[in-house]
């Protein structure tokens, strides 16, 4: 697979997102996840991204089980600041002591002595970002972490974090139908020479064309309650697929590969998308997007076809939109 620069690291131009190997988008089997992760490394993926929040540690444990013996072959990213509280409930917690606790837990789960890229998963509104990043900088000094990143941040938050300690990467949702970082974060990344890691580049599976009916989503699937996948909005959004699929057919790739190729073709090779999957075939299909080159006319055509104006519904429910730092831009 082609390579791109992620701070001091050279990684595959497409990384592997490990959120849904433990669930999120339906049931996941641990044994299947281990096989997919091992095969992904063989396929050429050299950047794996997980978080303390994913499965409340189970994603990290699976990644450690699958790849610990091949640790020198890939760049490892995980995240702190979003986990579960003492009552087992999801919480945003950017306090220095909690970040340091989570780092030690992550190192144990991942069966490694160092994390290559450590993100602040979400900004804690009750803790100045400088304090959270300062704690993460202490982890760099301690040799537990090599570089730092931030996720879903507004532009001013990114600048404040970068002033506290150099930021290597920003991770946020970015795809044909989610463009929040265009409001300022991407310009700041270019100015500050920071890599950008788009999550959900396949629009949570929508643009793969593999989901054409809401009954395919179990009530426990994260998408079931997302506005763009509501019964009414999903039916309307599906009307975008025929024209999109026609472009894929013309280009000579799958719809999933087209969606990824669009992300890869943006912003001077600064993007390193991290699609995730539990399926061996989908993992290999995603890797094939690295070989799809889109001309400028096709990039513009896709941009006009699917964007935040043509898609119905917000990316999160109202409460989550209001509490997500990046949405302040």
C-alpha cells in the first residue's frame, strides 16, 4: 500500500480503525476480529487506531492479542479522555490523573511498553485543554507515549493544545457527508504541519451501498439512533446512492472504494483515513481504494453530489452535537 507521513512516522495511506471490532455496528466475534487484524497487517495496513472507550478496553485487548508479537511492524494509536466512570457509564474525563490512569491501562491491554500516537479523545468542558495535554506531555517525558493528538476539536482548541505540546495529528469525522473540519481545522492543520486522520470516511457504511433498509440495523447498532439513519431521513438519503454508484461504475471501483478515494484525494496527501470493519472481504476491499485515482473533475463531481447540504440529518443527536467541541467552529 502507498505510504503517507504521520508526524515522524511513515504509515499506510489507509489505516485500520478498531472501534467496531468489539461492536458498535452490530455483533462482533473476538476470534474473527483477531483474524481480520492479523490479515490487515499482512495486507499492508501499518497504522492501527483504537481507544480506551471502544468496548471499554476490549478493542485494545483484541488488538494486543492479535498483533503484540508484531509490534515493530505498525504504528499504534489509542485515546484517553473518554471512558467509563465508576458506575460503568460513559464519561468525558480530561483530568490529568485520569488520563495517566488510562494510559497505564491501555499499555497493559495493548501488551506494549509505548504508544506511538496518543489522542485526547474528547475535550472535557470542565478541564482546560492545556491541563489535559500537559498530562499527556508528561507521558511523553516518561517514555510511555511518543507523540500526541487530539480528536473532534475546534480550531482554537487545536491551537491551544499545540501551544502546550506539539500535536502530531487531529482525528475527526470527515467524509463526503461530514465536513465539519472544513470550517477551520483543516487550514490550521496545514499551517501547523499536522496530519489529519478522518474517521468514518465511509459514512458509517452508508456509501458502501451495503445497507439499503433500516431493518439491517439492530436496535443496539449505533446508527439506529443517528439522525441520518432515522426512518424518514434514511429513505431520503438513499436517493443519493444511484448517482454515486454510477460514478463508481464509471471509475471502475466499488462504491466503498470511491468514497475512500475521494477522501484520499483531498488536501495534498495530508489525510490518512481509518475505515474499520469486522469483515475480511471489506478490509481487503478498503485497501484497494489506495489504487483508485480520481481526476479533479470527478472529485468536484462527488463533492457536489454528496455534502452536508444534500444529506438530511445531523451526524449526531442534538445533545451530542451541542457537547462536541469541533461543532463550535
